[in-house]
C-alpha cells in the first residue's frame, strides 16, 4: 500500500544516507521501524495486562 508521510528534512536525509549505505530502500527501513515500534508496544501492553491484578504500591511505601 502506498501512503504519504511528512518527515523532518534532517531525518529524511539521514534516512536516505542509511538506505544507500545498507543497500535498502527508504520504504523498507521505515516499514521495519514501524514494525519494531508496534511490536514493542504490543509487548508493553501484554506485560501490563499480566500485571493488572498486582497490588498497587505507593512510592512512599517503597522508599520508606
């Protein structure tokens, strides 16, 4: 699927350099970065779900 995104000029220049250095396309680098971020978010969500029944502790009780 094609889409349009707006990227900061400096970031885009760095992205193009990275693509040239690694012989990858800009699209593949962006897609990999998005996948990585989404997977990381999913892991965080799963961890939070697993811990949702744990007791809540105040900061003060932890440092006291």
